[in-house]
C-alpha cells in the first residue's frame, strides 16, 4: 500500500507542479497496444506532456523533457485474471536529422494482477525505456521498449498514436 501511495504522490506532484495555462497546449493523448513480456497482448491509454516548458527549462539537455503516464489492461492467458499496469515516466528526445526522433528515459511502474476469488498480487518498480517518435501520415505515433524491475522484471513493447499537443 505504501508503494501505491508513493506512486500516487509522485503523479500528483507532477500534475500540481505544472502550471495549468501552459499544460493545455502541451498535452497529447491517445490509445496504445502493448505486448507485455512478449507473451500477452494489452490495450491502454497514454498521456504525454512537455515538462521542459512547464518547468521553464529554456536550454540544455532537458529542454524537451517529456512526462508520460499510461494505463494498460493486459489480456492474460488466465481466463479469470485481470492485469492492470500503470507507468509514469520521463524521457528526453534526441534531435537527429531524420524522419524519426529517438528518446530514452526512466520512470516508475505499478501493476496489479487479480484472479477471481481472494488471490491477487501487485508490485512496483523502476522503468528503463527507449523508443522512437515518428509520423504516421499527419498523426504523431510512437513505439517504446520498456524494462521494468517489478518482481522478477519484465519487458513490454508498446505502439500508439497521439492526438493534441
């Protein structure tokens, strides 16, 4: 329970510390598909916001620092199991002369697996991630590979599109 409270506190801090006037033009959101541990497929939603402008970082490596929150539902092999995964991450894009923008970052993760009856378990951990942003026609899209230290550790691969921002 303490881990969940820490995650909620960190998310609340990021939301509260970002000025509302600036966030309105900087928020992008959209659906994503997730391949969890290269075994189970999931669906989710993602919200990205520009933390560099919100914290008035005008120059340097963290000028384009981006915050990201996503929530995912994983279709487990177990018919009676429900898996929910929540991530809050920060990543930095690398400016290169190409049609794609690679990024790398870190964050925190929380997951909960519930099975019908009294059995459920959850865990929290750290994320290490990397990916690319690219255009899918006129729509910004992304793909991301993430390693989470939760439990024995797991890898997820996600793909999605973003609207707004």
